[in-house]
C-alpha cells in the first residue's frame, strides 16, 4: 500500500518538495493547486514592461508533471484536519494524507488603509499582473504610483519608468531593506536618473480615487500598484496549527509544524543566526527540497543527516530596468551592479527553468 503525500501549492517550494519525493518507491504524491500553471513570480515585473507578456513567465503543470506519478488536483485548499488526516478543499472534497507539505505561498499584505481595496492593484501572481497591464496605457502622461520600496516595488518602478510618470513610495527611510545600504543607494540613484519620484519616510494614510494621501504630502495617480509585503493566506488561521502573532505557522528547525505536517516557502519564517531570511523564490526552492528530502528519509526509515535547516543562498538580484540591475552573489556577498547584475539575473531565470526540466524530464 502506497504512502500518501499531499503537497498544497504548486509554487517554487511545492514543486521542489515534489521533485525530492517523486522517485521514492511506494509513494503517491498529490498536488492540491487551483491554477493550471506554475507562475514564475520573480519574473512578473518583467511582464509589466511595454513588450512583456505574461505567458513567457508561466509554465503549465501539464508540461511539468507529464509522465510523472504526481496527480494534480485542480482545487483550492481551505483547511486541514489532523484526525482523520485530510485536506479540505473548496469543492467540498477531502484529500487524505499520510504526510502533508503546506506550501501554499502568501497573499498580498493589504492593511486596513481606507481606499486600498477599491483603488490599489496588488502584485502577487499572474492574475494580478494581467489586471495591472490592462490598466496601463504606456505613455508618459499616465502616472503610476508604486507603494512599497522592497524588491518587488523597486523592480516595478524601474520597469515602468521608461513609459510612465512613476512615483515610488516607501514608509521606511531607505529602499531595499533586504540589501546593504550601498546597493540600496545605487538602486535609489538609478531610479532617480530614470525620472522616478522617490518618496521615503511617509506612510500611506488613505487612498482616494486619483490621489494617495501620505503623512505630510499627497500625490495624484492614474494607476496605483501595491507592493507592500506579504501575508499568510486567511485559511491558515483555521488549521489549528500554532501560529505566531503575524499568523505564520510556528515551525521546528526542520520545518515541522505538527505530526507529519511540514511547511515550506512563504509559510515558513526562516531565521539564521537570529535574523529572518527574506522570503524569496530561491529560499522557497531550497526549503521545499529540504522538506521533501526530510519526509522521504522519514518514510524510508533513514536517519536524518541534519535536523536543522540552514539555507545557503547563492545571491540576491533585482532588475532596475530592462538593462540594469543590482544585488549580490556567492556566499561572501559580492556586490554586483549595472549590466552585470542584470545579466546574472537573466541567467538565474534560465537556470531555474533548466532545473525544472532536469527535475521533471520529458519522455
């Protein structure tokens, strides 16, 4: 009788976990995922450019999972039960599991700012990207306000700057907290040279139909893109798992949150040496593979090599426009800027696609 492993979420973490599990004998893997394609989320700001297309940044699950033993259940998880162990789905189904990986990703953080729901466009997935592209007119007379000066917000502002009047708003006193100050300042200056208006140190108080009101100033806009961080999907709060004050499941050092239940990706708040590691696709991929490998060894009765997850990131790179980038590479954190950083990011995109092809080879 096969062991039932259910993976909730077909993003970077979910696919990495499946890849680590797929060749283990006597395991049946089921993917609970409502979408039909794996969305390459770090690439989505590229799709917002004038000549960008969303289809270039998604890969169909039918292609990825072709000729594998993985069953794709095209439905949405809305809860779990631990006794009996099942995943509850939006279509009224119950998917039984012996082992469970929760890798459902995150939702946009949408705080209760008046007008945000009505006038803000979050950017978290391909559907969000399509809505934003529909609103864009690609001419300088259209002002785009981007709220959030993290990785996504800076990329969006840079990608749109050549065709729009862009204003980038960040509540902190500098951009890109995930990068060092020197790299963040380079990105800031690059945006200014592209005529992006950068507003720092002011929080959004409310959003009106064509105006964003800050602590001291207000700015008109035609389109507002919200890149203000991530939040845990609401249904996680009803799982009965232990959660931290932000709603994230409290995980052990190896990602376990309950008996035979693990988290990976954005749901796993990973800390190294007491510092939170920024949630990125790279971290999600490493964590997903680690969790899948851990479950596989437990199923086979093999000892665990290391019971603590300590990821080794290869770098962090972002695009500042179609030709420039900034970030760091290798374990020493070697800074890279300009054309070389942009080229390295393009290389990382290609490497991920090659890794997918190697993990899930076509017949």
